[in-house]
C-alpha cells in the first residue's frame, strides 16, 4: 500500500524554516520535532532562500515554476502539430504534381 502524500500549508512551511534558521539545532532535530523528514525541510529552506534572493515569496516562485512547466509542455505540443502540418503539406504538394 502506498502512503498518501501529506500536504502542508505555507504557514507551516514558513514556520518550520524559521525554526531551523532561528536556533542552533540541526535540520534533522527540527524535522524530528515537527514530524517531517530532513530532506523536506531542506527543500523548503532552499526554496525560501531562492525566493528571498529573487525578492518574492515561495508561493510566487512555485507559481512561476509551474507556469513555466505548463508553457514548455504546451510549446512541445505546438511544435509537434507544426511538424505534422508541414509534413502533410509536403505530402499533398508532392501528390499534386
């Protein structure tokens, strides 16, 4: 049986990162205290750090990343459609001659 993925609020994530940054405890200790794995806390910390460097919030950085992924997928579909139409046009142009 696959464990269901837990979802955490932005407030919980921000508080977890704040606890890690504010104390002299290790990332493992803070993770154990909050019931999360150190790798998750480390990822949240990295995301928070990147957002601060960009002068935005974690949520806006995440939204931008998701938008970029969506646009890349859409771009790939459009390329495939264009290539198909080119080959179809070439086929029909060849058939006319």
